């Protein structure tokens, strides 16, 4: 192998409505919204830590935004790591009026055992919020 992969830089999330999706991730997960220029169009991203999620409308022109072969909204499973325990996550989701799909449950992440809580974003993507604290 001539190279190794270090980390993810960003992922692209296909969504029906960029405004609704961006507002949900800002309100529920505390992400920072960023608008940036990409050629002749403006795009929206959500930043957190050293990563970002680019939000791509499902009806975006594939000639100006190369993407996967299939672009349905709601087909993603994303796992985010937090520094608080699962019960704090549950309390926050309840305060935001978000339905919990499952959790807290024991899972295994990239760094080992963790506790996870699951919900869905406005497009139906499965969102896992995990903590390595006392997993």
C-alpha cells in the first residue's frame, strides 16, 4: 500500500430541505452552520470539532455536485461521540422534543465499549449519540 488513511474530513448528507436539516442539527446537536461558495453556488455545511457534514439537497444538479450513484434522503446512519453520559443525552433529547428510538444500549465503537442513544433527524437518518464514559 502506498498510503494510509488518517481520518474522515467530511461526509455528505442528502436531505429534502437543507434549511430544516441544518436547523435540526444546530438545535439538537449544537453544530455550527457554515455557508461556503462552491463555484457558482452556495452550499451549507455543519461543523463540529475538526469535522463537517455537507448538506446536499436530493434535487441538486449532479453535473455541478458529483455524488453517490443513489441519493435518497434518510438513508444514513451516523454516530456522534459526546463527552457526557447517556442519561444527559436522553434528558437533552426530551427537552428538544426528540423521540428516542433506542437506548441507552451498550455498543462497540472505534475506541471500544460505549453507551449509545438513538434518534432520527428530519429526513429519517438514524442518529447515534454515543459516550465512552463508563460504558
